[in-house]
C-alpha cells in the first residue's frame, strides 16, 4: 500500500492524504491551502493524481482546510463517494457554498476595482460547483464500520475539535492506519474530549500547537477583561472568527459574561456572518456532540444581533463604539471581517481580538506579529488598534494535551507521521514523542510517498517523490 502526503506538510492547511492499495484509491480529507501565496497557488495547480480514478474521499471534518477543495475535485471529474459524519455534512452544506460565493464576490470586486494582476480575476470555484459537490456526500455515524472502497474498511472516532469532527481509522488488510484529523482538547468549553485512540500500526497526527502550551487561564474572564477595557474607552472590538466552531464558542462566552455582569449589559454585540447563524442552529440539532445545555444553546443564539445583508454589514463601519463585532474569517483571509478591519484597525481606541491559530502568510498572522499595516483590497491599512490574542480559546490540543492523548494508545504505533503543523511545531512534537514515548516519528514533505506493507510496517523509508505521483 502507498500513502502520499498531498497537503498539510510544513503548513496547517491543505490536508490531503492519498492511500492506494490493490488498484483502489481513497483520499482522507480534501482541503484548501491558505496563507502564503506559494501555498495558495497549489489550489490552482493540477492535482498529482487523476480525480476520475479516485474511489472515495473520507472527511475528518468540515473546516475548509480539510474540505474546501471538494468542489474542485468534483469539477475535475471525481464521481466517487464523499463520506462524513452527519454533523460534518450539515456544516459542509453551508460552508462549501459560502466559500464558493465569497470567491465569486472577491473576483467580482477585484475586477471592478482592478486589484488583481489577472484579467479577468476568476474564482477558484463557484457556489454552483459547491452545490454539485454536495450531491456526492454520504454520512456514517461514529463507530459505524463502513467500506470506503473495496479493501478499505473504515470507522469514525470522535475527535472533539468541531461539531462532527472525527478521527478516521482504516483497516487495510492486516494494516490499521489512524488519521487524527484535528484533535480537540480534553477540557474544551463546548466540545466533548477526543476519544482514546485504541490501536493503530500507522498514525498520522496533527501538530498545530505541537510547540506550544495553552495558557492556564479562564478564557471567559480573559475575554471579559478585554471587552471591559476597550468598551470603557468607547472603542470597537473586532473579532475575526472561524464562522463554524469559534464563532459559536465566542457567543457562548459572551452570553456567560452578559449573564454574570462580566461585560456591560447594554454593549451592542453583532454576529456578522449569515453562515455562522446557520451553523449555530446546527449546534442545537446535534446537541449530543457538545457540552451545552438547551438553555445555554438558546443564550448562545440570542446574545448577538444578527447581520444578514451586505448593506447592514457596511452600516456597522459607520457606527461609533462601544460595540463588538464577530465576523469571519478566523485568520482574516477574506469575508466581511476584512472590511471591518479596514474601518477600525487604524484607531488606537479599538481592538482586534484574535482567537485561534494564525497561519503564516495570513493577515491574522501579520497582525499578531505586530505589523504596522496590512494589505486589504490593494491598499495598506494602518494597524494602530490594540491587538489581543486569546489562544486559550483554541479548539486544537497543545503539545502536552496531544502527548496525553497519545499515551492512550494500547500499543505503540509502528510509525508516526506528524502533519498539519508549521515546521517548528511539527518538529517540536516529533522530538517530544521520540524523547518521551520512544516512538518512530517522521515529519513528511510535500508530495512525499511511503510504501506500507501489510504486516503493519513501512516497506521502504519515506522518500520525496514529486515525480512519482499516483495516477
């Protein structure tokens, strides 16, 4: 069997893992690259395999760095099955069309104002492409064994990162492979913890925070302190947030703060993402997958004023503070939040609150690093607002939490591949696993291909093979 790493190597985006065995091919995840331009250009490059020859895609969860390439895959001829958990499918039904719609709007805006070097600027894919991709989805519940393709028996385990997020265990003859997807945290405010992993011969594990430890602080109180401080000086708080997962967590925290007097009772709070509104309703539908009670879900859904139209979004930029705006996207790569940054980042009375990982090359990463200006719509916008990072709101396990989860394996995997992390984070996790658990670890390269034997080991050492692609 062959395993090829087609994304999430040296970066936290673009997750794609191609498995080939006895003439069958299965892709675990199918995500978009984000961040640096050289990564984003990979979204436009030809796939290193024939989409028409792929039997199935097994999806760990709905975030676009794991699912966002699916419309392109279908447009390139894929006609197999896309298998996900029911909640992941519900989220993809709103996220993928929204992604296509935003790309169409960005291309239209670039053509209207001449922001692009391309004439004309084109969307990577359209809303219609996304709706077409949704026709190929099938759902399977946690612990429900299914055959992704002949010879590929699979099951989903709870990953605790996001509604519907899963680890994927694949039984391939005598070989068992486990793909962690994005691992959640043991004491997350909303999500249940990741399940114990059991057994696997081959492990592919994420390392987003492999070189970090989340702060031992109460994130609700930390958020409240920021809001009180900025509102007290009449400022506007702009919170770029992943519209699925992080936005709901923020709303839950804000509802708790309002209920306890932790933030001003009359502070206007806006949720400027129609997709986040739809996603919040999905949390109520899948109540068995998170910790919130019915009453807490209701409070989460009612704490903010919902901003639906473009006109309503634009009107917020004309308002004075104090107020708080939660808007997508979490790394400020697109969507409505960049318009709010353009309006409010230049004022030192305001604040930009970052609540999750900021991949290199994104506006969020530049803001976090202290950039004096960021480029939006072809112009450089000064960043004079206070910048606050609330890393403890992350839905990714840190290095210590990941190690604790790894210790739950019944027996040591024969080989561990560390992915979905920037170079420092991935290598730090590799060292920690080797030193504390004494497991065999590799940080693979982009397009690296590995032969795995049916006895449960690697039949050949990992090697880069950009020319030897599976077709």
